[in-house]
């Protein structure tokens, strides 16, 4: 899946501050929803994290926690949601962000 991320935190005016990347397609497990992202917003959390949060060695950091989209897959323990449902949400800072085609949300 397509996403936008970084490997080195810092200011946005660097040439490699944010890069177009390809990541594996996530899978919904447990109570998770896999959401096909339609739109995201940038908020102060995104800018603060980008300036200082270093991704795990060899990984990319994907920002974006406020999003809207359509449920593409539901985890086996999920209740109250179905594939095709339109959703809006704030994701978890402990998970990859919504600046991607697909996002796991709980």
C-alpha cells in the first residue's frame, strides 16, 4: 500500500522530511478495523511527532491520526461495524498513522 512517512525526525523543510513509500497491506485482527482512508487532517500532534519521534530501527514512521474512510475489513472480535461502513476517528499514537491508503484502527 502507498503511504507517506519518514525515517529521520526533524524539520519539514528538509528534502527527505516526508517520502512516498510502499508498505505491506495491514490485516485486521482482534477488535480492529481496517479502514480505506479517504481523507486526513494535519494537527499539532503530527508536527510535534515529526520533529522528534524516531521510528524503530529499519522502520518508517507514518503520521496522521485524524481520518475519515470506509471499513475494508473487520477483525474477528469486532462488533457494531461492517465492511463498507463509513467511519471517522482519531487513531492511536502507538500505531502507524493515517497518511496511508489503509489504516488499522481500534
